[in-house]
């Protein structure tokens, strides 16, 4: 149609979208266009602001590499990742769920290891942690033979893909649940860390006066035929950033007791005899739902071959 005024633009775009034979595509794009055009009108977006926004979107793509995903990072920093997760789990976000965001650091090629293995492949400081995780269905029955990917950052705040000094797949592994739906492993207790702020995400946070810290957590990905693939992040109860996570990911169902042990408590000796001194334990139970066990495209595919990024911490105003 020929455009006579600004209202005609939206009508014309929607009319062209109506030609699509893909009903779901047509539904999503029509809603997106309506909201996007309404945003432009309500914000009274100037031409300069529009071109600035296009530059930001382009920069998100330019900064996304096989070892870093700025697009996923931005979605988390705006709460979109958390919202999409909750709307698609736990009775459409009405009930408690152990599902959480995938995050930008999952690798789909993590090595399969036997239960009880140590995730640490590089020398690093920190206290050992012994983790027990149990996978159940909605009726409380254990889910056996499920694949569970585990990954977390180092005690310096880097995932192995960010840090060339770490061994490949350091602090990463895949396990299989036993007949009790149980996996167990040893690692080093992770720390909270700042997300990268050298790109558009950092500009966004500075404009808002926000910090860029994530509370300490361990990631889990649970995959079993007949069940919906579930990503989870289990947060440390002693972390100061639980209430202000930069990625809006912390839910009550995923805050776990990271229990400290030393020579003064009843469990003074760690499960592994070579773990001397203080240590931590953590146990968590996950509930998975029926659905598709398809895996998403991993947000990263390899380690960085450049120097690890500087960890910049922004202060919250």
C-alpha cells in the first residue's frame, strides 16, 4: 500500500506479514511489529536515537565470538532471559521451579566423567566443594540415566573459555544419574564474578548506575528423553549479591546451603582423603517436567585464544 501518514506504516507492515504461511512466525512477528512501532511512537524516537540503537544492535553481533556471546549477556542484563525461562517452566511461571537461565557459557561438548570425579583440571587456589545433586520427576520419582552437564567459574571469576591459562574444559564435565537420580562430584567452591562490561552491556549498566556482579553459583543442564531439557544455576547462600544479581537470575528455589566444614564440626574429614583442611558440601534437588529433550545451540563453542579479559567491577549507585 502507498503510505500517506505514520499510521499507515504499521498497517502496511502487518499486511505484508499476513502473507506468511508460517502461522507461528506470523503471530510472533505481528506482535513484535505492533509493540516495536508503539515503542517508537511512545518514546518519540528521534532519527539520531534510532541510528544509535542500530549501532548498539550491530555492536552486539560484532562482539559475539565462539568464546563470548554479547547478545545472550544483554538479554540477561535486561531480565529477558529470566522472564522467558519462568514463563516456560513451573506452570507458566506460577509455580516454583528449579529451571533457570542457560547463561552465555555452556559448551555442548563437555567430557563425560564418572560420578565422584574432580572437575578441577588446572592448579588453582580455593577450598574444595563436594556436590550431591538429585534429579526427580514431578511425582517425586528419581530420574535415572539423565545426562547432567556441570560448569562454573574459577576462584578468580573466570570460566575456562575466557581464560587461556586454564586447561581446556577446566571446571566442566557431564555426568549420568544413577538409579536414584543422583550425581556427585568434587570441585572448588566458585566465587561471585563481574560480567564483561567492555561492550554495549557495560554501557547499559553504567547508564543505569548498576553493578555488574553475579552471585557465586554452579550451573547444571539436565537432559533426558521424555523430559524437557532444564538449565539451572544453584546459588551460594552466603553471597552478598543474591538480592541484586545483574542477570536477575536468583530464585528462592535455587539458593542452596553451601555448608562449610572444618576440624570443629562432626564432618571434619572430607569425602576424599587427599582434601586436607576446610571444605564445603552442597546438596540440591531438581524437578524436571515432561517435554522435549532437544538441546539448544550452545552460546559458545571454544576457548578464547586471546588474553583473558580484565575483571572490571562497577559500583551500584
